[in-house]
C-alpha cells in the first residue's frame, strides 16, 4: 500500500479517535515534552498493549463492563454528554490513556490534575443492587478501583485475543505496571497481579454489586449502536462483537446481548485488525513523539 494512501487512511482513523479535524492529537506536544522517561519503557507491557489497535476493542469492552456498576454508571449518565458528544468523551479518555502511557512524568501529573478536577465535580446518589440509596463521588476509592479494574481487565483480555505482539512479562506484568497509572488519581491500592484483578471482579459479581437496570440497558444499547457513519458502522459491529466474546459468561449474561459464535468473530476480527494495521501503517505520532523524547534525553537507543 502506498505511503500516501496509508497517510490518508491513518489521518481519517485518527480524526475519529482524537475528535480533531486533522487527526493530530492536541496533546502531542505534551507527550514530546519533558526530561524524563515517564512511567513505562517501549519494551514494557503497558506500552505494547496500548500501542496496539486491539485497544479499540478494549475500549468498547471497558465501557460495557464499567456500565455494570451503578455508581460508575451514575457518574456517566448524570455528569457527561456521552449521548450528545460520544467522540468528545472518547477523545478525553484517549488523551489520559496516551499521556499516561507515553508521556513524561510532568505531563502525566498535569493530565492527572485535569482528570481529578473533573472527578471533583462528579457526585450524586444511586441505588445499590438491593435498592438502597447510596451517595457517591467519582473520587471514592471503590469507584476509582472499579473503573481501573474494568479498564485493566478489558485491555488485557482483548490484547491477549487480538493483539499483534505478546505481552512482555505476561498478564501479571501488565497488571502490576499499569497500577502505577492510577496513583496520581488517588488510588493507592490497585491490584498488582492477574489473580488479584480477577478476585476483585469475581467478588463484585458474587455479592451482586454489578447489576443491570433500565438505565444500564439504555447505556449498553448506546454502546452497541453509537451514532456512526454507514461505513464505520460495519467495522464497529465486528469490534463490538469481538468485545462481547472476550467477556466471561457471567458478564455476558449481565450485558444481555448474545454474541455471534466465537469461532466466527475471532478470525474475522484478527483479519480486520491486520487490514487496519496495513492501511494505517505502524507509525503512531504519539509513540514517535515519545521515542523522540526518550532519545533526546538518552533513555532509548
């Protein structure tokens, strides 16, 4: 494929992810600046996982899983414009993810401060699984932990099934290293290995903290069918099915959408991601900016 076509397709794809007219992330300079190596090296698990297109599936899965907790669900439905501006919300999450993965510590601290300011305004009340009212703040430890766990489990599961490269150090390394990402957000007790991660999820399923309400169903329907162009809808349908097949049976039951057969979805999705990698090219502007910073400070050969 010609470089011109790759550049065109890559720019179109990044316009969607970054919600910008030219596809260049406005936070590109934040990743390029700074005089330290940041939290993760290019050879470490978070960099490998978050630099892969399988994150597209991981993001969808994380939204589905997060919606099963009534506290995090209330924060989204009552304090965001996810229905009116889904791409804006996607860009905000992408900004935090990429700066935290690829940026210097000064950029990470600034981005964490932005997220913390946003979280400080998110508060309200929701009904627990047994119908009891419970007040919440986005800064509550249990909600921070759940969002982190849902994110970590989703990106790990989708990379294991659809990622291009193996994870250095395996699942335990990814869970342990990515725990560093939430320390600036105020969460000091994130799981440090895969077993701890799964124990948290299983505990919330067994004690029925994770529930489905009419609001949950509305949000899940929106995640299933967001407002996209006709061309993008076909691609998104397969990515959504890929997210579903990576869910454990208990979560599939809660989500309430039966996926297409795994034997069909997995090879089709892998073929789609291969085509997308070929079309877009392997050069990510954010990774290039991060590597240039590392080379500038002598931290990467």
